C-alpha cells in the first residue's frame, strides 16, 4: 500500500461568466496544458467527500496521469502516472476508484482510496492489459466488472473478486462489443450490460453490420447464473438503446436514453427518449416528456432523486454522432420536471474523453462535466443556484 499524504495540492481553478439563462456559476477545475476528463457519468467517480477522479493525457489512446480534484477546496493533486482511463472501474459515489496502471512494461489494477489517497495493487494482469472498456465496482468495493477481448469479435464480461482473486465470465459473445457493465447500487448482485445485437467493432468504432441490428440491455447476476433480457428496446418498444444507462440508488431500477437513430418513444404521443425501467415491468416508461429534445449521457444522483444528462435538439441528433456541444439538464425522477443548468460550450469532439459526461456531486450542489470551451478538454463544475433542485420537486 502506498500513501500519498505528502502530495502537494495545487490550484487550477478559473472562473467563467455565469450561464446567461440559469445564472449558474461556471468554474474551470483543471488548467494544466493537457487533455483532462472526468472519467465517466454512469458510475460517478466522486467520493462522499466530493473528491473526483480526473484523467489527463497528452495524446489520445496513450497512458496518462490520474489526478484527484477536491471540489470543496477547489484544489488538485497528482496521484499516479502510466494510467489508462479505459479499464477503470469507478465505485459510484464511493470511497474507492480502481484503475489500470502500466508499471515496468506490465499492467496492474490499482485501488485508490479517495479519503486517504492511499493506493494498493489489487490485481495483476497477464502479459498485456485485458480490460477493454469502462467498468464498474460494487457498492461494497469487493468486486469489479469489466470486459476482456481475447480475440477479434470475441468479448467476455468478467467479474473479479478482489478478496479471493476469483474470476467469473458472466456473459460472452460477439454482440457484447461495447457492454458498459454497471453494478447495481443496492448490494452488487446485479450487473446491467449493453448488448449490441448485430453490431461489430470495425476499427475504432462499433458499426451496424446486420439490417435488423439493435442495441438492448441484459441484466446478469454477479455469478452469471441468472440472466434477464430487459424489455427496454426493440422488439418490445420501437426504439433501440443509446448505450447510456444508470442505476438508481437502492432500487432495482435504472434510467436510460434511447438511440438517436430512432424517434422519441411512442407511448401514446411520442413523448421523449429518456426512459425508466423497473424489474418486472412489461415495458419502460418515459420519465421526462420532451419530444423536441434528445437526451444522451445520463447519470443519477447519489440520493437517487435526480437525473443529470446532456441534451440536444433532435435536429442535432439526427445521426449516430451529435455534431454540436449540448446543454446540461437536471430532472426530478419523482415529478418529471426538469430544467437546464448551462451550456457545455466549445465544440463536440469525436474522441470520447472530450464528451461532457455530466453528473451531480455527492452533495448535489454541483454538476461536474467536461468541456472543450478552452480549445481542448478540461473539467468544469456548474454551481447550482439556490433553490434549483427544490423547484423540480
């Protein structure tokens, strides 16, 4: 175990004009000349103390540095280098963050404790790094789930028990080329897995290769013995899944967005593409009625009461890649009301570490997001005006 108590914290903050519509205060959290990203939003890499994990790199696809930003103190500290954000496993709003590190030409999995800044190697990879997606850690921190790619068009979703070292392949096949595996936020029994039926990875991208291809979601138990085909996409409803989904705290339920290749879900009057599904339901329900808007990357708050998402108008979401920077919105899961927080700003890059991936801080006072408004990706926070969330209730 390595302790980082002597690490030097630095200030990188810069202040931008308040959002002209909502009055939200915008603060730039990172400023060193390198690309920075806030890891991901489906499992926010944000501790109960409001410390967030940030990945920096000078070149796409290459190892970089792991930093921690304390958003209460607005200070940053460097934790490690030789790090790759692909293969990382955040523990949603927990005290741990798991990440792959290249050390002396070998990859190892490291566990960071946000509160103490201690790091410990918990898993040694074989000859090369075998985790090939953004994974997840269970709420007790004992298990991590990620993807292996042993051969071309061969994919395995694997769970690793950190305490025993036992590895379990819970589902596999060519359709799991971009699985987005996510542990539930109850006890870590269930894992939500994206199934890209009829899609294959072609070069760097997942492409539709069969005419009836669609994207849906499977729910698998941690031991792989139980598998549920969730009725959340075609043929159950006339939409595919976008690939962005997030569990709700203490519920066997999740929120997801449907594909921008399909029109808003018709549950009577084409009411929207941000959907809610609870175990045992015959079909999902629209959680926010906004047929003129397309909702993309979605997250849910640490308290389980709100969702946070980046949002486009449908004219900007007509292809499989949105072509302009979105706005960020927050909504109440109970009432269906939502409001815009701010513009993401900048341009919308083709590379994933530049996407906004917005999520609420642990105390739900801030939205953390990535933006290219400086010319290249940096991490920002939006400080919610007083009463913002209460108005949604």
